[in-house]
C-alpha cells in the first residue's frame, strides 16, 4: 500500500494527511469546508494539470510536486 501511495502526487498525499490530522479539531461541516478548500488549492497546481493530461492521454503521470 505504501508503494501505491508513493506513486501518487505528493502534494495531494500531503493534503490528505493534513485533512486527517486536523479532522478531530473540526465539526463535520467545517471538515468538509476545509477539504473543499484544500481540493481547490490542489486543482491550481501543475500536478493537477499533469494528472488530468496523463489520464486523458492514458499515460503514466510524472508529478513535479509544484
């Protein structure tokens, strides 16, 4: 499982871990709002554009973590 996680974009992985770590500090609605904010920030990254392009071209992703 760790190997599969390692292959993913590290910006996305770190955002997931951040969401998990702070989830105890928020209500469910606050947690969902925080998650939506993080997701929005991720979609502004080069990695998001790379992930979408790789998916559409059916090729392996090459993440830059930027």
